[in-house]
């Protein structure tokens, strides 16, 4: 026996702790601190549990009515705190559960052992029921090697289709269900084995809990508490499990050394931001304490950066925090330019002065060519600006791949004066488009010498950060180990900034693909609904190849999303109000419900309607964090809810003409396809913000996204 005991806390313990009354939580907190200090002190009252399935489970007395359930293994100075509840309920829990070290993966598994063969009878499926077992191609030992508990093997081998497998979700530990689900979805067995059983060549001692708790697979459910401050932090925010319990696939990314840039993909809710934040912290820990080196953490919008900063405060120590600089990409670039004495005023697309220059330049468009105004804007953005074309000869020979409107050489020569004039007018007004300013920056910084503190950069929302920004990052962050860590998801690209990392000097090829596959946020039902909007759409992997959307799985199940169509605005709003009232009457907090709309104008309109019906509403503003303490329903645009999440979400007015917005249609077929994809992605983003329930409403004809029309 070692002198200091190892005290592990289960993730389930934090869940039941969070449900206790506040006064009771205080007592449990005091108890856990005392237990951690010395579990064998005379003040700790252990009681045997007659009906416990696992005789190593004992109860500990918190007070007259509450009990904790602790596992005291036969070997090693280790205790696992598993559960806390009212006396009878805690004993009942102990009667149903088991804790085992899995003989193949070596992970500590906690699961409901009540499952009987009768319950195991697979749920009949109405479609395509095949009598051939789903995993017939695999030997029992192969399934066990993936993490299936031996006691549940027979149930797994009987499964004949996916819905029967889903019925087993309730009884299998998540670390066993996940690889089975992914195997059934077509993932190669060997890859899953490597992912879920990195201990394949180890000899596993199924009694050695001290060794087992150090395995990444155990750490998704158990955490060794090492100091009082950490314990306090955990108990103060017991539901913020992302801070402590990382999935093994997340942990590998967070703590893995990389020779160069890394790109991590993952569908909505798979914990990309969580991984990016842990990675930034880990990188900060690796910095030389004597240096002034920093980790840059950047994302697309200001409000996302603010949210990340707030969450990093929960994760990091003061010292770690001081080494991480969080800033949205545009602000960071603007600041760099300022530092280099950049004289021009950088402006965005909707700037009035810029608009003025554009409108004046458009006076030069050739009357004989009947291109619509949108053609010139697209041509400017997608060809001239994207390739940084400076003069007519360059434009005449430039590639126009990706543009659907054909242009002869003569036509090119005729449209060029518009762009030339625009550049001249902007230069005279001392203005610069942000895109152009970034290219100026790249040239400036390439000349160097740079004395910037950044050793590593972590990039969130990589799918929306365009080529020029990535080129700039590559110029500023020195090449080397762990230099760039980029997370993103092409299915969520809602701004028009496509990137091929390889073309920005960021070489991620040749490394094992890194993808997060477990969705922690939305239910499987909502995830499938949100994915259906992207059915058949080709989505890129940020590096010019196609990304799949079939390979991720939600841990939670719930109701099917509700989809309703109404004849008019008034009846739609009445139904939304009824839905909100039903939720709040059920105890759902107002701020955990969000109504989402396609545009700001619609937000105003629906806010007015809800308020007129007595519902208090807070509208989320762009570029500002939601810091309101008001217990009110949230209302926001689809763009604004990016990166956020709510227990319940209503997507209102998902009607034809509004979703997608009909006035942004391009005349160019290629551009039209891209815009359609963006709008689908936007709807997908909105739908995947719902944690528990989603309602989608429309007035008149529903959006074609809901009707499965192209
Ligand atoms: N290891 C974990 N344990 C518990 N919760 C987790 C874990 N990882 C992520 N989560 C939770 O899952 C949700 C989604 O995480 P996160 O926002 O990082 O995902 P994301 O992939 O960045 O999502 P999106 O791309 O949709 O914005 C959050 O509520 C987060 O706290």
C-alpha cells in the first residue's frame, strides 16, 4: 500500500451531485474534502450494502439521510467515488451497477448490470430486418477487444440491425457502444481497434485500479482529484464536464506532439472548441517559463472570441491564461497592421465609403454586356481580389475556375475598367478592403523582421477563416513542432471563405486524419434532422478533399424535432408561445430557450410578437457576448447562434423565400450552388444548437430545405 491514497471521482457522481439541494451539496463537498484528505480516518463511516451486485461497493454516510457510494477495490490504496443520493436511492443504485476493469482495453467501466436476457430481446424493426447478425463477420474476441463487456457479449452478437443496436445504447457503456455504432456505419475494424483499444498489446490486470485509472479510456469517466482547489472548482460547476473528462480521442489531440500543422475535423457538437481550448492550455504549459512566448488563439467572430476567453478562465490557471492571447482573426490582423504602421483605413463590405467607391466604379460597366450588378461583385471577390490581380494583362490571362458565367477575352477587357476604377477610387480615399489589406500584410511581414511573441496558434472555426488569413498566420507563426492547430467543419461554413490549407503553405497532408466523432451536444434525432439538410451536398475538408458526414454519433437520445407549418404569422406565434410556456411550466429556464430567425429584421418582428404575448425576450447582439443575467427567452439570428447552445431551440419562419433568403440568389450557376450550400450550412448550424429539443415552424410554404427539394 502506498502512503497517499488515490481518490478517483466518476463523472456520474458529478451529475447526481448537481441535482442535490444546495444545503446538501455543501455537506457533500465537506465530506469529499475530508474523504480526500484521509479516507480511513475515524470520521468516515463505511457501511456494507447487502444487496450490492459488486461487493467492493460500500456506502459512506454524508448525514442522516444521504449516502455516497464508493468502490473500494481489493487491491491498491485507491477509492472511486461513484454516486451520491438519498439513502434508499443510493442503495438501489448500488444494487444495479457494476464497476469492472475491461480485460482487453484496461479501461474502468461503470455500467448498469441489471440487464437481463429478456430485456436483451432485440426491438423488432419494421424495415430491412435481416436475420444475419450485424456483427457476424467478427469473432467474439474481436468484439471484446473493442471494449464490449463480456457479460453483454451475447446481447451484442444477437443484434441484427441498427435499430436493435441503438436499443443497446441504454445498457452498453458508451466506450463499448461507440465503436460498435461506428463499425456498423462502415468504419474499418482495425482503425476502431487502434482508436478504442490502444492497450491491445498490454497485459491487463483486471484488479489493478491504480494502473487502470491512468488510461485515457478511463479518464473519460474518472478523474483523480489531486488538490483542494481543483475539487472546489469541480463541485462548483459539476455540469461543466468538458473541463475534466476528455474523450480519449480528444485527449490524444490535446496532448499529442505534432511535427507541424494539424487540422482537426468534427461535426457540430463534437467538442472541437473544447479540444482547441485544452490544446491552447497544454501548449501554454509547454512554453519556456523564462520566455515571453505566447499561444495565439483565434476564431472568426468577436463574440466567439469573448466566449472562448470566458471559458479559458474556467479551465486555466492565471499563469496559463497570461500566456494565451484570444482574439478574433480580423481584430488580430488589424492590430498587426497598425503595429507595422499601415496607413490605409481598413474597411468591410458594408462600409458606406467603400460602397460609394464601388457605385462610382460601376458607372464604367459596359452597357452592351448585360451582366447583372451581382456579377461584378462576385467577379471582384472571387477572381480579382482572390488572385490579387493588379492589371489588365493579368486579368486577361487569369484562371476563372469556379465561375459559371463564361467571359471571352474581349468581354474581360470590357469589364476590367470597373475593377481598376474601384481600386483607384479606394486608393484616393485612403481606404483598403480587408481582403486586400491582408495581402498587404503578408507582403509586409514576409519582409520581416518580425518580433512577435507567438510560438503556436490555435484556430477555431477554421472553415470560415479564408485563405488570406491563413497565409498571414503561416507567415507570422514560425514553422516548427506544434505550430498550428486548426479545428473546423466544412458543414458549418456560413461565411464565404473557402480555404485549401495546402495552398496557404500549411501542409497537413500525409498525417493520419484527425476527426472527432462523438457529438456531446445534440440528440441523435436532432443530429439526423440537421444532417438531412446537407444530404447529397459535397463538403470539403478545408484542404481540397471531401469530408464525410456519416461518421459521427450523438451520445444522447430524445424526441424527434417537431416541424409545423401555419397559415399565418399570428397562429405561428401563438404556437411558439404555447411551446415556450409548456417548457417553462416544466421547469426549463427561460434563458435556456432560444428562438432563431434568418435575419435581424425578423428577430425584431418576432421579438415584438412574443413580447405582445407577455413573453420577455432578450435579443443577442452581434459582436457582443450574452452577458445578460435576465431570465428571459433569447432571440437571435442564425449567424449569431454559431458556437452557442441552448436546451431548447425554435427555428421560426423557416418558410419559402426566407430560408434560404431569396434575394441573395446569384445569376451565376456556380455561385448560386455555393450560396445554396452556405444557406444549408446556416440552417444546419442553427438546428445543431439544440441540446434537448428542436421545433421548426414556417408560415405558408415551408422552406425547400424542409421539403427535401433542391
Ligand atoms: N469531453 C467532454 N465532456 C463533456 N462535455 C463535452 C466534452 N467535449 C465537449 N463537450 C460538450 O459538448 C458541447 C459541444 O462542444 P463544443 O462547442 O466544443 O463542440 P464543437 O465541435 O466546437 O461544436 P460546433 O462546431 O457545433 O460549434 C459543449 O456543451 C461541450 O461542453
